[in-house]
C-alpha cells in the first residue's frame, strides 16, 4: 500500500498486514464496567475473543477450566477491582488446570489495581504475567504480538485509525472509518481532539469471515438484502464456499449483491459489539464525515458502497461519505441526510448558486444530484448540516430508524430493489444480470 | 488437494481428568486407546496447607495421595504430626484434581469415563495432560473441513463413481464401523442414517451446509467443528454443496478401499494406513469395479497391508445389491 503524507511530501512505501491471528480469553470482574473494559481491549486490539469468563460465572471450576483449555488462548486478559481478587484468583486456578500444559503457554495480561496485581501474579504461576497500568498499553502489547515482533509491519487496524484521525483533522469534525475485509470488520471513530474509539472484529468479513456473518446474523438477515428471491440452501452454499473462493473483487452482479448483503450485516453486527462494549454508537452514527475502506470501498459502483453504508450503519445525521479502495485514492462519493419523520417534511438545500426546497415523505429514499457545498436544513425533525456532496449528490434517507424491512418477499424484494436502483447499484429494472 | 504418503503428526487434545495416557516413544495404531480419564462434575475446594499449618510449598511433601488419583470419601489426603496429628480428608468420593497456589485441594466427583483413541499408526512424540501427539507415516488427504469426533475404520467406497451422490439407501448396519467414501455429496439424511447405523465416518467431495446445520446446529461454520461428543463424523474434501472428486483423488480411494483409515477432524485429514503405491499402480475403473464386485473389490489383489478383519461377521456386502438394504432385509431392522 502507498501512503501519501501530503501533496508535496514524498510518497513512502509501507508494509501493511492484517497481522497474525491472536486468540484472547477474557477474565473479568463482576461489575459490568469490568466486562466492558476487557471487551473494549479485545475490540481495539483486533484479537479474536475465544472465551469470556466473568468472576461470578455459573460454570463449575472444572467447566471453566475445560472451556479455557478448549479455547487455547494465546493471551488471557484479566481485569477487575479489589473486591474481585478472590474470584479472579479462582479463575486463574482454573486457567492453571486448563492451560498449564498448553504449548506455548498463554500469557496473562492484567489490567488490575496495583494492590491486587502481586497476589494475582503469584496465582498466575507458571504463566508469564504482565501488569499494565492503562488500557492503551495492553492494546499496544496485543498488537505487538499480532505483528509477531516485526516492528516494520503496519497493522491494517492502525492504518484505518490513522485514516479516521486524518479525516477528523481535515474536516474539523468527528470522523468514522468503516473497513470491511475478507475476515475483519472495523469501525473507528476519531474525534476532533484526536481521541479514537476503535473496534476491529475478527473473524467477521466477506471471505474467510463470511460464514461467521451468517452464524451471527442468521441466514434470513443476509438474504433479506438481496433484491431477488433466493433459496436459503443455495445462499448458504455460496456463503460457505466463499472462504475457498479466489480472493479479489466479485466478478458478476449477483456476487456483488451477495457481498453487499454480507457487508451490511457485518457492519450491523460490528455495531452491536461496539454497543455491547460500551463504545459510543450514537456518535458513530452521527459522525459528519465517514470514510469507507476495504472490500466495500472496492465495489464496482460508488452507489453500492454508499448503499451498504447507509443500510449497515444507519447514519442518524448529515454525513459526507468518502470511499478509499485499497489500491486507489480517497474520493468523496456523496452526502447522506437521514430523516426520521412520521409526517412529510420540507428540506431546504442551500448552495452558492441558490436555494431549493423539496418535500420529504416518510419512507422515501433517493438521490438529489448536487455536486457542491451545501447547507441542509429540514423542518420538523430538526436535522441540520453542512457538507460537500460528491459524485452521487445528496442521499435523502427517510426510511426511518431503526431500519425495518418488510417480512414478506412480495413486499420486501421490490422495496430492496428500489433502494438499489435509487443508488444505481443494479440495473434499472431491479434485476440482476 | 492430493494424496501424499509421508510422515504426519496428529495431536489429540485431552479433556480434563486424564487417568492414564500413552507415553512418549510408545508405538500405537490408529484406533488404539491412547488416553483414558474421568468426566468430572463440580469440584469441591478443601483447605489443605492452612489446615495443616504448612506453607503451600510444603504441602506437596505431606500429600498421601498423588494429584490425579481417585479417592474414596474419608481418604486421608495429607497428614502431619504424630501425637497431635492433623489431617485433611476427602469429603466426597472422586478425583483429587488440583492443588492451588494457596495449598488448597480440589476434589471432583466422577460422573463418567472417557477414552481418546489414536488417529495415526506411529510413535507418541508428545504426551502430557492436555495432549497426546503421534507421528507416523500414512497416506493422507487434506480436506476442507471436518465435523464431529475423530473416526476410525475400514475405508469403503459407497458410490459408483466420483460424480455420484451417496444415496441413503446404500447405508445399513452392515457398514458399522466403516469410513464410507460418499462421492460428490452426502446429504443430512445420509449423515444421520449413517450415524444411526454405526458408520464411523463419511468422506465426500461436498456436504450441503444446510444439512450440516441440521446435524450440527446453526453455529456450524465453514472451518469445521471438531468435537468429542457422540455425533456423526464428516470430512468435507472440496467444499460445500456438491463437488465431484477429481480422478486423482477418487482413483486412489478405489485402490485403498479395504485399508484401515482414520479421520482426524481437528486438522480435517483422512489418514489411510496402506503401503500401496496409489501413485503408480494402475487403478481399476470405478464403474467396472462396482459392477463387478462391489466396494471391497476395490482393494487391489495381493496387497499385503490391507489389514481387514476377515473373520468379522459384519463384513460389508460384496455386491452392490447387498449394499442396498430392502424392507425385508432382517439386518436393517437392527437400526
């Protein structure tokens, strides 16, 4: 990948990699906050969560030990307060029983009070025990393990975070980066002050992670996004064979539409994990600038990338959307205006050449072809925003939130086909070619 | 995906509660028990070093029972002193499972027993409470994904050609303990019927994922689902759905039929224990062989290593007709 550091600066070559797969087990205290902390750590580090055990876990000692043995973790992250010390010590005993003979042995990363750490370290024998003072230190340590000790490698997660930061700095607003690859899905929110909330979910993607999307979302949830009827069995076969298919962009329109369907659910489920970990989903949905990268950014048409984003993320405000394919430059593709209203509302679009008004009815979804700086104001829901629309123009999305699709195929398929057609994502008659 | 004969290693993870296991250097054959142990229920923690007034590091010296041993209720686990003796006894019958850093003892009641069998002919190269690893030479076919527990048995062709699907009617109890090659596809019906008939495992080019979900649950993925419980064993060679086997894959099946085989589900590999040179020997056309003598006819004549048990009264049918049970077939009522 080529990274440009500015218009005049020389271009530097960087080795970008997904990093090696890292299996982590999470042992946490009884408090909900503790569970969220370890979940955030795992999401931020791009590690695969293979086991979660709470201090008050109902499983017996033997069952907990067996679960940890079966998980074969590379790293065990423990977090808890002083009052969790006894319970965490018990879990470490279960870890000793379960993984004491594992080779290589799992390492224990602890984010606990300094007063508790020495006692837990004793109980973690014979595992390598490392105590960290802050969460970012653990995240960095976990990423270091994913790099396999090669400091020259830049992890894709770090690059996505840099991109989100750069967009936030350039725009002077919060920015969200959405990245979907063969086996990972990332959501990174960068705030104006430089703070970043990142979630990198593995395995959840469009190739190696496609079957996990179906397992998590259910087959019907993937199928509902396809604008033609398809047998569940046939769809499942396509999904299961994706990990063994040739990597690269989909060759025909049905393959593109299946990839779009999987990407929507991958993003939606990444958001659920983000919410579960206590990260700010509302801020992600209302980010004024959104960057799409990875496989979704490499879809043949920019309308396809935009449609995946609005269906999967369900933005809640006025957002300017960019997309940056892996082998290409970032481009502004459109502006999304999300309108949640039960009655008709008026939208006022102001640009340098003048002002125009339009009526927005609930359920409407379509593009307004404007390629300039615009101010948006909608009466009723009180949506306001400013941005620059891209090649597609302004997408007015009044389908409501949360987005619900009709249950019956007879109603759902025409609606989904309409949405695809509105963004030029398929042929105008809604059929797949 | 090709057949390769070379030295392989297969690891066998062990559940908690191992009682005995094969030692490093021991020779084993596929199907041999290499580890046995107890299934344990909720463990009870018993105060050890503190009760005896010892430091945790000294408890080991005073233990009267080795960790991992079965104990009866009231058994003295550790004891110190003579005139004013202090002791720790087992409050329940079970297994002395674990000693904590604090010097406490965990005792768990035994609710069941388990065994783990080898999937390779060879030598134990690693053995500990979590894993037994075996290294040995065998023909091997690397599959795409495998589901269920490891399986062992005689390799048997169940189809007439590489493009054929295995029909449920070709499965009956006479194939008990065999590993059946199912051609291009095995359906959920075949998988469940084969399991009910005691078939050890199924090997096929493709397996419909919808069928896998029916058998193994909705959480099943394309990367396989190795397990230890009593479930069917399926090795999916090429992909999902229906996948005709290439001649380079199918023809050696014909040559190796009748040999002992094992499916190692964690690595999605089929091991076949035969010295037959499937790469050079001309293999009979499957169509011809099936019309002539049925599955067992695939074993090349004069192959010394085909270690089938000739005395086995449950020998599979030698003709295609016998492989297809009828409603009046008394053996089919055994299901």
